[in-house]
C-alpha cells in the first residue's frame, strides 16, 4: 500500500516538474519584456517563471486526471456486466 502511494506521489511530482519545464521552455519564445516597462528584465523573467508554473501545473493535473480516469474505466465496464 505504501509503495503504491509512494509511486503515485513520485509520478505526480515528476509530472509537475516535467510539464513546468516544458512550459518554461515554450514560453521563452514570448517576449514578456515587450509588455513591461523598459529595464525590468528581472520582473519579466519572474513573470515567465510564474506563468510556466501555473501552465505546467494545469497541464500536469489534466494529464494525471486523464491517466487516473483511464486506469479506473475498466471498473465501470466490469460492474455493468
């Protein structure tokens, strides 16, 4: 029981980190410094990081939710037989 909980937690953590990293990499193509006042590079990087964390978390949560739904779907089909 503890092993499956540990693996689930590890999968969740890795998924969040992976999708945050992917979001950060993809968002680097957007020029956030154009939307901010001049000479505020630090603020634009921090904004980029926060947006990447939010977007990565949302995508990861969707991925984990879809994975869990696909794992429990056979129980729905089995109970109706």
